[in-house]
C-alpha cells in the first residue's frame, strides 16, 4: 500500500478525477498500474496519470472496482469491498498514514 503506483486520470487538468470505465450495470472501474512504465505501455505516452502511493490511489477509487495492471499479465480486479478492506489496513511504522 505504500509503494508508488501510477493512477490513470480522466485528463491532464489539475485535480482531474481518476479515469473510469463502465463495466456493466452501472459499475465503474479505475486503473492502477504498478509502475509508470506499465501505464504508458498500455495507455500510451500521453495518457493522463499521477504517481502516488497505493493507499492514496485506492483512496481515490473508493467504492469503485479497481483494475491493477489492466491488459497485462498478471492482472487483478478488486471489488469495492476489497478496496475498503485494503484501506482499513493499518499503516506500518515505516509508512505512517498521513
């Protein structure tokens, strides 16, 4: 949760929300990549994104589905309860939650 990840954004504007994809029946998913290079490989070099901690990225996608490393192997999809569970995990001493 404290590792740096890349979160896909809807635009390059300051304060842009995460990029979301409707995955059926009104469910929305956001995209987190385990590295900035992986994000640009999949979404292109001009894809809007921000690099932050995994905890911060999941916080911005609270109550959404989260696809980790979309279109790559291995890929992981987290459901909203999974995201909430991760966010409820206590930070370690080495990485206190802000």
